[in-house]
């Protein structure tokens, strides 16, 4: 299928008796609430990430407060994600979970996975992803809550700001199911407790879709118990209000103020205050079936 590595392989599908039992365990009827929430996000081209008023306001927000998104503490978090992918992706089978238009391919490609698959509920997003990278990746329109992959398919599942759009327990249970034993799940997600982020969300309600629910501690603990092992990293507490201010007065996000607060936020990320941070790299290894 591909002309150059990484290549894409067939997605595969099977009926799974264990799926219904897992869904009953988390108390959600298959295909009802879960599908509804995801379709609200990305069913139409003008909705969701990448289109319409939400995306324009998101771009405006990132431009106005760019130091929040590109400062040293944020870079520390994203570098960690890169390190994890670099260790797990080479030669492996990777799923881009909630791929939309395929932006994560550029992060995955240098590590030469044996196979990359991307899924999203948006037909328009998948059409664009195929046009961009379809010769290297198999992109599939698929409900992230109820994928068609056999159990234990992937070595690595990655996603960026996707889980907080979904029914958490259903989506997490599905990610766990399709990961191989010892497989790694890596998601970058916003957290619900950060005071400055709450202010930003209140000031820019049109910069996000109605179904977005930033992640909270209870949800993280549910996933921790399910997978059996975690290596999360949290970022952006004190650096958020300071980055908002320096965005208005300084040119570079790599400035003395944000460099000074970076080690403080790193320390706070190892305390109970981590749940008040703006975002987290949520990282699970499947050690429990």
C-alpha cells in the first residue's frame, strides 16, 4: 500500500464477545451515549477540530496567549511524549486514535513503525487525512468507542486532545482492549482543575465544542486501575498566568520569566497540586487484562 516507510497494513475486524461484558461493566449501553457524544464533535465538516468558528477562535487564542502553548514547561511535557513514542513506535503497530486530518503522522513517521492506522468519526477529516498521508497510513472512519480491531492489536495507541471529547470509561476500556500486553497508551489531554484555564475557557466559549469535558482526577484513577501501570506527566500551573502576561509584553515564549517558573512547575507536578495543572501527558502500560 505504501511507497515508503512507515507502511500501513489492513485494519482487521472481528466480533468480540468480551466487548459487551466490558461495556456492561462500565454501565454504558453500546452505541447510545458514546456514539452520540463523538458525533456531536465531528460529524459535520463545519464542526470539531479543524473547521468552523471553534477552530478559528482556537487559533486566535493560541496567537494571543502563545506563551501558554509554547513556553518551556509545555515543551518539557511534549518532549516527554516524543521520548515515549521514540521508544515504543519503531517496528511496532501504532494507532492514531482520533486522528482527524492526520496531523500526528509527522510525529510518528521518523520512528518508522511497521504499521500506522488512524481512526476518526469524521468522514471529512478522514478524507483529508487520506489525501495528505494515505500512501503511508490506513485511515478509517470508525467510532473510537467501538472499534473494529481484534483484541491486543496495537503496540502503541496515541492521541492528542481526544479523550476529553468522549465517554471516558467506554473509550478507555476500548483502548485497553485493543492494546497488546505491555502495550503503551499515550494521550495529551487538558485537565479540569486549572484556575487560569477555567478563566480562558469562560472567556472563549466558542473556542471549543459543547461536548468537551477536561479530564479530572477520578477519570485518571479509573484508567490507572484498569491498565495497571502509569507514567503520567503534568504541566502548566504557575506558568499559565505568567505566560498569559508575558504573551502580551514579550516576544519569545522562551523568556527569563517562564524559564524561572519552569522548575517550580516541574516540582509541583510531583505533588497533589498536579491535578490543578493545565494539561497532562497521560501514559499507561497494559499490565492487567
